[in-house]
């Protein structure tokens, strides 16, 4: 894949040079299927097959959905730079880029593809016990603690953006909304054009557009809820919170959601969810950001709870459905 010879698909301009050693040739990418769409990118599963013999590597390829002008392309380059700077067992790995022949403009981001897909897809097709749910939750916290150590806020943590390598390993992906918090600041104020994952957002994000490490903790609480519901569509956060909002529609949804959360009305306890796990969720949803747990303390709490459930009959069995 990596070659020291001149690359005819690559023009050395901008942040990507021949020294990058992670340049992919677009002509060797074989599309297999669409994986989904983010806020401004579309992700496709491809095989990178330079030998053209079907023995290539599966990769996730992200491209801009359309050319939204300079600002969108600037955000796109920032996402690539962020992913290039991260290296952790629980964060999806950057593999390289494809560029246009003319001008060297980056048109595709190449990432590893954890073979079992998103946690949202995986967990619906599985019957997994509490220990495995907590294993995944703890790994997400470990990835988020690492991200925080680099002073990044993810801003889109959800089961759909967690990828499954195998029955014992998950990785955080999709850094399209990620922002860096400077050392001297505690939060980042964001005014986004377009849709935002409001049902995963902390109350201060909705009310003041303030994002911080603590708002990522809130989103983790919602993700933990998703895991414990096994991503049951009937229990998903937008559906349950919309039911609680009553007749709010359109622009009134966010206003009603702020009011609901300020009154400490939260997602219900999932069926068969241990009480102590639901209490962790509730701590993550504290209206006061400073009262929420840190990812470090969540790692410890989850490990303690998980230890008490290990060894129970069928407690950690994973039975993935086989689809013909």
C-alpha cells in the first residue's frame, strides 16, 4: 500500500506531502457498500486492492457529500488532522488519504474498518449480558479519557459512532464535529449550521451552545443508555424524549427539550438494567456540568460494577444472529 516511489495520484501541496507515507491510490479502491452519512461526509466500505485479485484490505472511506465551500473543506481538513494525531486502542485508526490529481485537494479520508460495524448495528443483532455491555462502556470511557487528555471534545458520541472490532473491543469513530479546547479555556462555544444530535446533547449545549469535557460525559450517559437498551428502536433516545415532550414540533423541540432537562426529566431506566448502572447514567445527566463524573471516575465505577456481574451464568454470552 505504501510506496516510496513517485505517486502520480498525489500532488504535494498543503499539509500532505510525499513524506506522509499514507497516500492511497484512488484507482485501487473498490466500493463494496455504503456505511452511512455524517454531518457533511458520506462513509463507504471499500476494498483497497492494488493487486486486483480480491485479497485487498477492507477500509472505511469518508468523502464530502458535496462541495460546501471553503469553510466546509477547512473543517474537513481539521477532521483529518485530528484523526491523524490520535492513537489509542479504543479510537478508530487513521490510515491515509486520497487526493485529486489536479491540485492535490484531499477528497477521501481512509480509516480502518472494524469488521463488525457500528455498535448500534451490532448490539441489535446480539444477546449480550451486562458484563459485555459494561466492557464496551468502559472501553468507550477509556477512549474518551484519552481524547480529553489531548483536549478534544467529541460532540457526537453515540452508539452509531462507536465501531466494533470483535466481541471484546470497541472503538470511537466519526470526528466530524470534534473541537479542540485551548489550555486556558474550559469550554467551546459552537454555532452549527445544519442538524445536530440534540437528543444526545447536554442542557447547556442546547441552551447556550457551550460544549466541554462535561458535555461529552452527558453524551456518554445517553450512549450507556443505548447500550443497556441493546439499541432497541422502540427505546431510542429521540423516540423516548419526543414522547416526553408531548406536542412540541419543529423549532419548539429544542426549547421544550431544554425545559424538560432543566426539570431533571431524563430517559427512563432500561429494562433489566442494574440500578447502579442507571445511577451512573443519572450522574452523567446532572444539570450542573461540574457535578458530572469524569471519564476517569466512570472507568473505575464501571469496572467495579462489571466485576460484580462476571461469573454469573450466561452473564457475558454473546450470541450474534447469523443472517443468511
